[in-house]
């Protein structure tokens, strides 16, 4: 029973604090063009981040593909060298 009362008091305390905090009137006007600039700025940030992620993703994939191709070439050359040594004997 004590827990229920304590939870109800906690809820009412935080609800009252948030109600007071969010109910303050600003009496301000936001120009529609200001909102448009804000939307453009946010879109530009997301587009730039997407481009950066794409460039680095391609560089990382190219790095690993380069290493895997180099190891494949080494294996092929090793097999060829082993094959030549066996045919020489």
C-alpha cells in the first residue's frame, strides 16, 4: 500500500513540474521563412552526413577487397611455384 501511495505522489509531483514547465506562454512569432531555413539546414546536415558515410564505406570496402585480391594473387603464385618445382624434379 505504501508503494502505491509513494508512486502516486511521485507521478503527481513530476506531472505538476512538467505541466508548469511546458505551459509557459512565449508570445512570440516564428516567421515561416525562418522555419524553411531551419528545415534546409537540417536537410543539408543529413545529406552531408550521408555523403561522408558513403565515401568512407566505399574506401573501407575497397581496402578489404584490395587485401583479399592481394592474398588471392599470392595463393595463385604460390600454387604456380609449387607446380613448377614439382615438374622440375
